[in-house]
C-alpha cells in the first residue's frame, strides 16, 4: 500500500506566519520566494508537526543562533522566537492533512504559571539538574507540544526552561506520525555519518544509486567506497586518479550524497531540504531533478525543498512539464492587504509561461 502524502498544511502563529496555508501538495514540492518570506520556516513547521522531539527543538534553536548560556541567563525568553510576534500567550497550531483523509494537528503552548510546575521536582530527570529548594525560583517557562488526531488529544512533549538549562519534563510521544529528515542549508553531515549511511545502503543493495547520482554531478567519477583509515569515511575515485576522501570534493558532491542516502535509506518518509541548489551547477540541475523524482517515487518519499535560484526552478519546471512527474512549485509572498504570507501553486504549464515571458514567480 503506497504511503500517504501530505496534501495540505496550515500554519498559525508560528514564527513569521500568522495564518498561512498551502494546498495541492505533491510528491515533490519546490518552494520559492523573496528573502525572509518564510521558506525555511515552512520546513521547520513540517519538521515539528512530524517529529516534535527534544532533538529537533534544540536543532531549530541552534540553527537560529541561540546559545544555551543565554537560555540559562534569561530562561523566560527561551521560547519567544517560536511564536508570531513573540506573543507567547497565543498558541501555535500546525495542521497537516494527508491524502488518506487523516488530519494531524500539533499545538504548541507556552505556560509560565507556577501551579503547573509543582509536581515536577519529584521527576527523576530533574533531580540532578535542579534542587527542590530553588526549583520554584529558577523555573521560568514550559513549552507544551500536543497532538490532536481523530478528535483525540495526545500529549507529545513538554520542555522546561530554567536557570540551569532546558529539561524535558515529559516525553510521552512513543512513535512519531511519520519519519522525517531535515537538511538545513547551513549544516552538513559529518564524514563518519555519511559513511555509516552508505553502509546501510550497501546492505540494502542500493549503494549503486549513490554512484549514479554523483556521476550526474561529475561524469569523471568512477567509484565510491568506505574507508576506515584515519576514521570511517567515504572515498571517491575519478578517471586516472586515486581514491580521495569525499570531504576534499566540492559542496555539490557532499550534498548530493546526503540527499540520495536520505532517500534510499528512509522509505515512506518526508525529506526537507533548505536551499537545494547550493553547490549544484546549472548544467546538471535538470538531470539531477529527474533522478530525484525517480528515487522519491521508488522509495515513497515526499520532498519539500526551497530555492532562490531561477535556474534551479527552471530545471524543476522542465522535468515536471516534460516527464509529467508528480511535482509542484509554490511561491510564498505577502498579501499586501492583510500582511499574511500566502502560498500559491504554480502548475508546470503556468510556470513555463511565467518563465518564458519574465513574469513574477518568486515573490517579486
């Protein structure tokens, strides 16, 4: 049975989104728009809806440049930047609707009333971090994540921010609704992590797909292998050359390796890619998209990617138009009347017309 796809997402009061909806989502979705319009925020909302974990919350804080020492000194401000206009009294809501009619709503609430914290000092995971005697004075703010699925509420996570850091007060989420991987624009996997993922692909007899992808980017590449000399890592060999560590190659080689490994090792999942064009030369982008569509379909992965690049969007449009793949381009822009960010789908034939006649399609 094919895995379900997210067909709609509605985001309320999250970061810069007051009220934003995207409909008619496809297998592969490319999101464009001007700077600071919310492309990355859209990916963050999807990540939290699919997997509201301690690790992902911490990741989003780190990627936004917020350090733990600041949270310890000012714990009452820890969660401000998750909320629209930093208004913590107004809860966040992220709603994903799937093509099998499931609707999964994640609500995020901030609570700073002391009454809600009275029982927490007895929890085992707090005793090493904070004493009962100073708990009330040092505790400042709690962030609650709750699911609403089929009319039933499911507490997922509660995080306490206090003078000694951030502590999970509860983590009742036993299983996330769907597996999700996030590839931020400013972050790359370590060499050892890529090598371990490649090992998984080898066990599944799918490692040759990594080589095929790399050959799209650089046709001179002949082989790829795992090496343990100097620590586990991947090595690549080009024509008439020697095996060289993958880390010595350009950003495109590392990024494409990471994308393909995410696709082939995570069946029936969601892959979020910020600024997918980084490092990938425009001459190979169309072949790259063709390969990505093929893998996404084969492994039933739904992709959400962002891009600033007109060339990357054009390559995407060509593949969708010529090959009739299940993909769509979405433009994020601000409604001049309401100020809300809106997401507009541009079907391949419409996008083709806009590209040919230099019409606005990236929030211009």
